[in-house]
C-alpha cells in the first residue's frame, strides 16, 4: 500500500529523528546533561527542526541568490547541517553539567 507523500515526509523525519537519537545516546555521546529524557529528546528534536530550517535557507540562498545547482547546494548544505546538528547537540545536550 502506498503512503501519501504528505504523510510519508513527516513520518520519515520522525522515524529518522528517533533513530538518530537512539544511536547518539548509545554509541556517539557518553555524557548527558539533562536527567529528564523527555526534555532531552524534545531539545534534540528542536535542534533537528532548526537544522531542517537552516537547510531550507541554505538551499534557497545557494540556488536563488548564488545560482548554484541544486545538487551542489544540497551537498554543501548537508555538510553544514551535519556540523550544526552535531555541535549543537554536543554542546547543549551531551556534555557534563
């Protein structure tokens, strides 16, 4: 059965977010700043949403203002967003108190 793209996109984002969170707490980061796991996941998700918004801004600026191809803009954006997400999560969530 096919899933409508408007359902598939947020569902994929949510499943990806949960997967990255679980991988992060199990294999990437040793320290955890927050004792409340719900608050930790909420902030983790907010950082992900901020990264998605920043991705859209970078893609728009690169393609519309700098005349970069979408493919190149996506590669550039992926690197920037990876760093943004990692550093933000490391500093805000996964360092000692």
